[in-house]
C-alpha cells in the first residue's frame, strides 16, 4: 500500500514543474572554440568552464557545406551535445552549416541559397531527438534549448534585407528550422552588427537577438540596445561583452552594465561574453577570459549565480542539473521494493 501511495505521489508531480524553461543563460560565445596551441596545448574548452555556464554555445564548423561536410558537421554537433548532456548543461546549436551554402571555403565568403536546407536540417533534428538531446516542447529536460541561425547576418554574411524585405536566403534558412516539427518551438537566435538599418526586416524573424560592438560607452550602448528593442518588440535579447585582451577588434569591457542588464532586465535572456579561448588568429598575446585572472574570477561569479538560479528554478531543472534523482529512477526503485 505504501508503495502504491509513493508511486501515485511521484506521478502527481505537476507537468509545469517539468516544462518550465530557464529565463536566463550564461555561456561564452563560441564556447567550443579551442585555445590555440601558441598559448596552451589545444583541448576542448567545455571542461574548463562547465562549472559556471548553463548554456554551451556550439559554433565551430569546417566551412564545408558539401554533403560530406554537412555529415561531418552533424556528427560534430552530436558529439558536443553528448559532452554538454554529460556535464548537465544546456546548449545552443548552429544552423548555418546545414541551411546555407558557402560561395567558397573561406569563412568570410557570402552565404548563399541552399535548396536542400530543410532536408539537411531535418537530418540533424531527427538525430538530436533520436539520441535524446532534443525533447520537443520540453526545454527543461532537453539539452538543446535554442538554435543559432548564423552570426552577424547583416555583416559579411551578406544576408541583409533586399528591397525592403527580409533576404530570401535568410528566410529560407529560418524556415528550415521553423517548419521542422522537432524544432518549431525552439528560439532562433543571432547576434548582429550595429548596422540595424540593413537588417530591419530580417531581425524580426528572430526570437533572441543581440549585437556586438566592443568599446562603446555606457550611454552609447544603452541607446543602441534601446534602438534594437524598438525594432524588435516582444523578443528576448542577447548581450555580448568584449572579453579579450591583446586581440584585434576585441577588448576587455567593464562587466558592470552587462551584469546589471542580465539581473534586472526581464527580456535579457543570454549573457554571452566573447570569448573564453586564447590565441585568436595564432596571436600568443591574445588572451580570452581563461587567461585573464580578474576577468575570469568575475565571470565565474556571475555565471555561478545565473546557473544556480536556473538549476534551482523547478524540480525538472534540478533533475537536469543532476541535483536530484529523476522521477523515473525513483519509480523504478519503488517498484523493485
């Protein structure tokens, strides 16, 4: 009788406790980018940062959009998701290797139309579901909680608006993700350049949107964020602090405004410092957060606070984070008594 009562209680856990998602994420942009051997032996960054992030940004790719290249990209994403799941960390996955074509292998060449985008994305989405990394409609238990469509679409990606409408190449890529039943409910994210006028229509197709421009004063940054919000009402926002020293085009920015924003603005969803890794471009003097002690201590503290908040938000979050046993495990134990 006691066993039946305990089983009934376990099954009575409200569904909402399992379905609510975290509203705040902390994770370095390009979390899978590895430190260059000129600084330290090359090795995955996740083990170094996993204690204080709750969103693993998977963005590395081979720059090969051929069928063989896509197959390799798919396996890479699945391998990284396995690492994220084992570390009890959620992840954002890249769409660009699967839904756009490159004019060449160079990273800075324009993205082009991919007529096989839907099929390529469906291959990845099905694999993520089959392996248990994506549980559609359940962001608490799912490793995958968002999709990064492409970086800076209004920059060198050449996906700016065309004739006052969203670029058809960009629309085709977004539709591949949005119309797939496995990923239809996932937020689609992108970080833009500050040239919003070139992407006024395209940005409205995003769910999470931010911009990067390192070195702005507080007032300039606030005005630009207000401009972004006015163009994309009702969205969630990504904030991207510069967090590298001795590197081209990036600098260490004061963390205060970003910490205040993630803590006080209910619409800010992801604090994504750029970046963790060091040795960008083979420059041994280029140091990321991992090798800037004061900055590392600050972001470790901020990340812990955000991660702890998410991991304690609900019973489901606690289970995902490994803070308690799952209901199924408890039920199996009861049935064995």
